[in-house]
C-alpha cells in the first residue's frame, strides 16, 4: 500500500491501495492494517477540503485533525497519488 507519508498523523497512516486507484483521489487512514476494511476514507477535492466517505474507528477530533492535515498537504499528496492513478480530485458534494 503506497503511503502518502512515512509517519503517522493522529496515530494513523495515510495511504491508498492499488485496488482503489480507479476512483478519484482519496485517503485511507488506518493504524496498522493497511487495508480498506476498517479504515477511514476521505475523498479529496481540488481545494484540499475533504469529504468523509467512511470514518472507521476515528473519533470526531481525529477526523478534524486528519482533514486539516489533508487540507495543508493535499498538493504533495496528489503528486504521490498521480504516480499510480490518472484520476483527479473528488468533484461531488
């Protein structure tokens, strides 16, 4: 699973899987098992804001912190995403 960063944010790795590159850019958050099952999932918009598609075990505080981190670093993360996917940012609500 490609990680966006080697370190954890709020105790969670931020990553995507090879199976999910057919979707728009998004970020999974998981503490140890880097799988889609049980992880949180954030769809990322072109302005860096994100939509929680699935929260997994994250608390409201952790969701807010991860969303703030994504907003601050989304362009760096997008460069990582683009190495494996031709799909762009989330365009939904």
